[in-house]
């Protein structure tokens, strides 16, 4: 167990440190992409020009039914713009195709005599009339690079008509070429600079300029404003390569209400529908999520001929087709703020907090392993016998030879035939183990000399200077001849 625990600490410590390095490099890039489960429904309603809610008829729209009447009419209205954005095919690890269906519904109108009316919905066959509550409906499809949120050109189309059963939606859609701007989401790490923003009404990229920072529902946002230049909507063809219905209208001057020098009541006057807009978006900078939005839409009929050959009353004439400020509902803003905060929290967790926690845990585990390793080595270095004595210099301090007598009676001297004197144990005497110091006998006051002698055990063997002379009792005298 003492060996397993340090190994476990070292393994998990190194694993945590490795994960702390790998998580930002692997996990964060997986989070910094357009999600494939995107499904967002947003609502915007018309408000007063200053953005304040509460006005019942803040918008002005053209009465389509007045085309069959004696004079052009407009009326006050309250409108709701609804958009649902989902991911469709083709989508994969590199691209996401967004399908965004948008409608503008007339909730109520105020007639010329001041009466409030709720327009009817489509009839049972689905056909629309001039009095229907549905003002416009489109389906936008665009493929985005999942990392940058920029259109990649794979799919870029706008469906302007309902596709009958069995008809490919492509056949009732127009292709939007050279599309580059953001629209439903900005990229990640938004900076305080200008970006391109795509406007589907006029089918063009516009410049969205950074104007400041604001906190919305507790979320820090960057405020961008884009100005959509005046655009002739009749120049934007429908799927049949013609001007879309309602973008060109030729009626008598008296129907338009144009009077003045050079204009006769029955003069046929051709007008085109133009559009301009100012759009505000508030973007959470880390994730590019659009948290809030407001659009000042203005569409109107005017003469495309502004030359001096055209009478001044005609050149100056304007008739509002749509004049409204759409502001995202509070429910939509709350939903988007929560979504941005969630995405930002995931990025912070993967890019900062998780690596920090893993790094700290890993460092603590490695330090614990080093501490146990150091303590184990210290304990082993302090154990008896850890410093092994060299051969021929045996000295032990642990007293293993305690009780062994240190006097000369422990050995007796004998003579060998080779005439070398050695020490052998006497009968019944204890065996002396070289390298172990015998403890002094109890009460032995002369133990000091013996202890000193046992510091060099070879000194216990009597020193012999040379061979002992032989006696007659042994082998007789030996006379060596002189040389």
C-alpha cells in the first residue's frame, strides 16, 4: 500500500495537468462553433419612434385594398414580426445551414373614421386577400462557416412565395449572390469595430458600426448600428426574374393625390417602391449572440424619374407603404440574454475555470507524491545498518554481539604443522563474530582496552614474527649448511 499510494498520486497528478493543457486546446474549439441544434424563435412588435411601447397604432401601412378604390389610402396599425431560425441540411462539422422563416402580421388597424379593426387571417384555401392580416412572409436559407459564422456560399436563397405541393422550394426562391455579412449571429470574440451585416429586404451587405457598450439583462453587449441606403425594390427580381408584386404601381395622378403645376388629374403616374432602414443590434461579444434588436423600417412609393423633365410635384411626392419601428419583445430579449450567458459560461468553463481547477489539483497531487517520496527516502536513510561497513573494517554500533566475552579466555593458541600460530575457540567458549563488537562483561572495569582491540579485529590474533625454531623433541635439530 505504501508503494501504491505514491504511484496513484503521481498518475492522477500528471493526468490532471495534462488535461488542464488539453481542455482549452480541444474542448473550447468544439464549443466555439455554430450549434447544430439551433432553434430560435424571436418576436418583435412595433413601438413608437423613440422605442417606447404602449402606443396602439405606432406603424403606418399602405391599404392594399385601396388599389381598387378612388384614392390611395394608408392607416395606422400595430404589427408583429416573428422569426424562427432552425438548422437544416446541408450541415456537418464544417458548415451549418440556417433556415429562417419570417412573417409580419397586422394585429390591428385604425381606419380613416377612427375605428379599430382586426384583419382576418388567410381563408380556408390559404389564399390571401388585400384585407388579410399577413403583410409579408419570406424564408431565408444560408449556409455558414461554423467557426466564423460567415456565409460560405453553399446555400444562399430567399423564398418569396409558398411552394405548392410537389414543387421544389428552389423554384420559388431567388439566389442571393456575394452574400458576406452576419445576420442571425455574429462571430466569436466580437471586437469594437465595424462589421458587414446582411439586409434581406434590400438584399445587400451593409456596414454595422460599433457605437458603444451596454448591459442588457445583466449581459455585457456591444451596440452596432447599420444604415441601409435607399434601394429600389423593383430592381430586385422575383423567381420569374420580374419585379416583385407591389414594387411597381402605375395609377392616375388623382388616385395618388398629386396636384400642381404640370400635372393633370388623369395623368398616368408610375411609382416604384423604395426601402431604407436603420438597424440596431446588441451583441454579446464572446459568443456573437444577438441579445436585442431594433429596426426603423421605411418603405414608400416615389417616382424613379427625378430628372428636370418630370414635374416638381411628382418628384416631391412620397406615399408611405410601411413606416414602423420594430423592437424585440422583452421575452425574446430575456431568452437571448440567457442563451448568451449560457454559451459564455461554457466558454469560460472550458477555457479558464476547468483548466485552472485541473492544474491546481494536478499540482497538489504531484506535490503530495514528491512529499511521500522524500519522506520515504529520509526514513530509509535513518534505519540501522543503512551505512554498510567495508570488509576488513567491521565496526557495528547496534550491540548485536552483546554478552560475548572480550577477554583472552575466549580463545586458545594452538600450533599447526605449518608453524603459523592461529587463534581457535576454546571448548565451550562463545564464538566471536568478526565485525561485531562484544559488549563488556558486567562489572568488567577493563573493557576499554578490549573495546579498543575490537576496533581492529585482526589485532586479536597474536603477532608472529617468523617460524618458531624446531626442538629436538620434535624433529631434532636442523643444521643448515653454510653456503
